[in-house]
C-alpha cells in the first residue's frame, strides 16, 4: 500500500534567491554570464524579449567594465531574484577609475534595455554597474 503525500504549494512571490558568479575578467568568459542571466530570468518567467534584453544589458555592462579591469583579476556578478524582479550587479577591480562614462553609447544601451541602471562606487579602484529588470515592465518606446 502506498501513501500519497501532498506537497505544499510554494508562494513564488515571496522567494528570494541570490546567485554569485566569479570568473576571469576576460571577454572570452562572458558567454557563461550571458547563459546564467538567461537561465535566471527564465526562472522568473520573463518573456523571451525581456530575457534577451537582460542578456544584452549584462553583456554590455560587462564590456564596459572589462575595458578598465586590472589584468589577471576577476569579474564578480551577483544576481538577486525577488518576486518579479532581477537585480544584477557586476564589478571589477580597476586602477584609478571608479565610475563608467554615463554619456557614451554603451550607457544609453543599458538604460534602454534595463528598467533601472546605476553605477556604484563602494570602494576606490572598483567599478560596479547595477541593473534591475522587472517582469512585465514595459520598455519605453
């Protein structure tokens, strides 16, 4: 005789997930980060367009950072999934630069693809970009 047990339903709106990825600060490894971004966005049921926007935004943010990264160091990516939002923070070690240019084409691409974009300077000789994307949020036309 087998006994069936019910698995309680999980309220996904209250779940908080955090994922960290550390990889060499070399563009050859960005495909790993793009794949992780897409997988995590799919976990939140983002649309295919939103997933692609986020993949491109993370790739662009990393490309901006890698121009200033100290050779031989790592790129650190932190993903936080909360309810209907994903926050991505990417960071590298730099020498004498703590903030990306906000007036170039790459920054315009970031702001067009993500719902919120910010550059964070927590420490000297570190550069970080934080992106936020919400499920269902419409991009400005």
